[in-house]
C-alpha cells in the first residue's frame, strides 16, 4: 500500500512518512500512526498523519500488521 488512500491508513499502523523538511531529499521516517490528519479520501502525495512521537508527514509506505 502506498498511503494515498485514507481507508488504508489508521491509528496503530506502522508506516514510513516523508517529513516536510525531507520532501526534497525523499528521506523516509518510520513510525506508528497516532492521528490521521487528512480529511479527504485520497491525496496524490500521501495521507498526512501524526506519529506517536509527534512528527507530522505524508505516508509513503504502509506496513501490514
């Protein structure tokens, strides 16, 4: 799953996100979703989430539990 569909992203899942500061380099940060911030069903750049450590970014990869 690529993280562009809101239905694929929910609290408790392990994901890789790209932080705003890392968008140019594409560096990914791995963490666990705390909150889903995007309201629309899809987003071409990835659903925006807040991780349990407080970092916010767009989901690039979803790991199955």
